[in-house]
C-alpha cells in the first residue's frame, strides 16, 4: 500500500467517528510521520507496513476518544513513534506494534550495544590496571623499606 492510499483509508475511517477537523489532525500526523521515516532512509512501504491497518488505527483512535474527540493533540511528544522497531509503544490514545525493521536500524542498535559494552569493559580494565599498578608500586617501596628496617633492627640488636 502506498502513502496516498493509506492516508485516504485512514481519513475515511476517522470520519466515521469524528469531525473533519479532528480527523485531519490525525491524518496530518500520520502523513508527517511517514515522511520523517522516509527521510531517515526507511522505505515508504516498510513504514506503512509497520504502522499496520489504517482502519484499525482509526478504530483505536476513535475508541480512545469516546466522549472527547478533541481530547488529544496528534503529534504531541508522547505520540512520537521513533525508536526501536519491534517494540510496542502505548501512547495516550493508541497501541502501535512496529513489526519488522530495517537491517540498518538493527545494525545501529547492536552497534550501540557493542560500543557500550566495550566502553564498560575498557573502564573496568583501566581501573583494574591502575589498582594493580598502585599495588606493584607499594610492594616495590615496602619490601626495600622492610628490609632496611630489619637490617637496622639486627644491627641494633647485635650492638647490644
């Protein structure tokens, strides 16, 4: 399904349960969302497929607006669907399950995870390295001092 068909079906379904103004707010939001995702390099078909059935989206919006169809402002920050594909997001008015994802987003996600793990391992290894360096320096200082004290003690005890 292409964007125009998706938007048309969504608009038509929304008009069954709300006025034109309220429906257009939602239609504009989804239209902008699709464009934003396309600008991120996600193919239009994939974005629309991840959104799901426009009639189901309209039903979810309508069900959550029962008695107050202007109660929610589409496009507000709690509705932004950016993030990891495959994750369900519950907003004030809908539950959207992003199924599937692009290879690029998976690679970025796992790349970030790998970077964080390497960063943590590096910090731990560096900290342990510093601790062992300090211990070695202390041992190198303590042993000669202990030997010197022992020699002084022996010399004093032999003089007596």
